[in-house]
């Protein structure tokens, strides 16, 4: 039985990157893909989970592997965000 796979869009949403980034990573071998008979590619969900853990230090999820996590966004704030007041 093969490992579960997800679409490039789902992988991009889980990792917070653009779909083209997922394509580039797949082309470079960072993410394993499976080519369907229709020619479309899907990403190995275990690889996405591995990257997710490395990027966001997210603990392993077992309950629903297809769910998209809500990730903390504090690391996305500009370091000088408090210096400039909101207008």
C-alpha cells in the first residue's frame, strides 16, 4: 500500500508557501512526488509533515493527516514592527 499523497495546493497551504515553491522543491528532490495516470503529480504527505516539523517545529499529528493546521504567525512580524506606529 502506498503512502498517502496530497495536492501541491494542499502542501503549499500547510507549509505557508506558494504552489510554485512546492513544484521547485519537488523538482529538486526535496519532496517526493507520485505521478498519476492523468499526468498530475501529488506530494508525499510524510515529506510535507517532515518539512512542516522542520520549518515550524510542529509536533506530529496523528488524528487527521488531511487537516490544515493553524500555525502561529508571531515569527512573521517585522522585527521593527513596534518602532513604527500603525496609521
